[in-house]
């Protein structure tokens, strides 16, 4: 699914990060009262009136400062470094503008129109993108009236808001969702979508080529060769399959300016629209913090996953127990449970590559298994009777009934007398009881507990 993109842009220190945090609903951007705090683009999923979209926070656009000469008495080297920093921020913001479906141009109702605002407005008019003008810091009636002067920027009606207090943000969100396109289904629903992800230079494109047994993707030892998500369709034993090769994902602080940042967004989008993720690791480099970061995206998206340990042929001194030890390390460091399979391959020599697609397809099928309601209730009732929850404040957890609400991922709603009595460890115990009968290989399970009073309680 392609998610619409909404970009927040404006000159420095108008409150973009504060608005980003307000619309996302959590503190994701660093908010400081200093210009230039946000350098790289930051993105997060947002939703309003059941309309999902990706919200992008950008650094402040200061067009004049991009080419500003060093001030009198300032070392040339310092001035050059400062201009380069501002130039990188501008590149980030302009890249976000170029890919956005809707742009929210944030200005400061307290300061009024500035020369920098006019510069940014000119860039936005040339972009041809839909633009919503939001006048931030309109914390009182006088500032809300003063916001009318922003009509002068010729970008339509200004929306007076207060990102700090939330005033007016509902109207702004209504305007956003009225302008964003609907979520587009990019691929046929009968195609199993398999995304190949991982940090840069672990061999993702080489694995794709080995799977296809032909050169369909450019393979290079230079990290970052794949800049976009590339879809390749094939048929495997009569089933349509789409393989999605992606750019390498780095930790947020390690992502460089320009096109690479958007490559990360594309890779995360590939995860969202996939059924199964092949998470590729480099056996010669061990498990890194970047691998953990990438795995986090997969876990948050509740996607089925196979961990592919590539370059296994290049590991020296391995013995019959090496793979088992490495697999345990993978699950421990990446916070994957035992249900996630780990496959050791070599894309270069094609060692065990033939096992990848059969395993991924089996997992895709497991992702859509539906457990009969009677069997589910019998199994959970027996589990809770044999291992009851300890009384908490004199109250005993009572199981009422359960049902499978969704597949892909399998989602089970369990009705109890008091969901607050369900500890995380007990939730994991119940999950294991379900897996004992229905393995759901490589697939996460959602257990949702809801309160419902039992009869006669």
C-alpha cells in the first residue's frame, strides 16, 4: 500500500517539530528553541478520521543563508562549514517537498511575514504541490486576527493554530485529509509480496539475483547502490510473487542527506506493503546496532519474517555448532522469538538459496491461517485453568471467550473480566499455547484483551 506523504516545511524555529509531535501523538522530534535543531527529515505514521498518511518533519528552510558569505571577522573555514550545514538542511527539505502529496507551510503568527517566509513561499509555488498555510503560535485572538496578513503569500487561507496547545490543529487535519489521495493498492491482492531489507551492503541485490537466477538488479560492492524499492514479479509453483529489493536502512543518525534519506522512507514503505520480510544480515560482520534498528521496523509493522544470514561461505573456522549459536544470538539481539526461522545462505555461491522462496511462501500461508473459534476457546480455557493468574488485590482473572478477529497478522481478541490482571508474561504464555497447536511460523501474533462482565458477576 502506498501511503500519502504530508511534509511540514517552513523557515527555522516556527514550530515544525512541535506540530509534528502534536499530529503524530508522541514526542518523536527533538524540540528546542533554537533554529536548526532538526537537520534530517523525520517521518512517522499518522491518522485522522481513519485516513492514514506519513508525516514528514524537515529542517528549517533558510534560502538566503544557503549562499551567505562569512561575516566580518569570521574564519572562512567556519563560514564554509556553516553554509554547507544549511545547504544540507535545504536539500532535505526540498527532497521532502518533491515527494509530498500535500505540504503544510508553517509560519509564525507572532513574528508576522518575514523575508524568509516569502522565499519559502516562492519555492512552494514553483513545486506545484497542494499547499496548506498554517500560522503557528496563534495563542490568542489578537494573533489569530493577525494571521490574516499571510494571505499576502498567495497560498490560500491561513489556518491559525497553536502546535503547543493543540488549538486549531483539528481544522488543519481536516484540510490535510481532504487533499491527500486515497491509499493506493500498488500490487494485485493475489500476489505474495516479499520485501528484501537490511542495512547497506549486506547483499540484498545479490540475493535477489540469486533467487531469480538472472541479473535483474545492479550488484555492486559500493554501499547504497539501490536507491529505491524495486519490484520484480514472478510465478512460483503457480502462485504470483512480487520480490521487493530495497535500499539499505541505516540508523537515523547515520543517514546522509539527499536521496539516501528518501531511500529509507521507501524501504520502510516496502515493509508496510509486504506480506513477508527477508531480513538480510552479513555473517562476516556480526549483528550490529543497525541490524537491530532495521529489525525494529519489522517488529513494529507486525510483519512475518525470515532472517537470512548471507555470506555464510565467507565465515572462517565455523563448525557444525556455529549456525546454531549464531541463530540464538540473532534472536536474542534482534528481540525475535523462537518462531522466527534463521536461514544461512550465500548469494554468491547460491548455497541454500533454493530454500528461501519455499520457506517464505510457507510463512505467507501461515500468516493467513484462521483458528476455529471452538478450538481456540477450548485451548485457552484449559491453559487458564491449568495455570491461573495469581490474585491481585483480591481479584481473580476470569476467561470469558475468545475469537480470531483478523488474519495477516493473526489477531485474537480475548474477553476477560479485568484486562488489567493480564501481565505481559501471562500474555506470552497464552501466545505459546496457541503456537503449540498452530505454529504460525515466522509470524507475529496479536493478543488483544477486552473487558466484559461475566454473567452473574
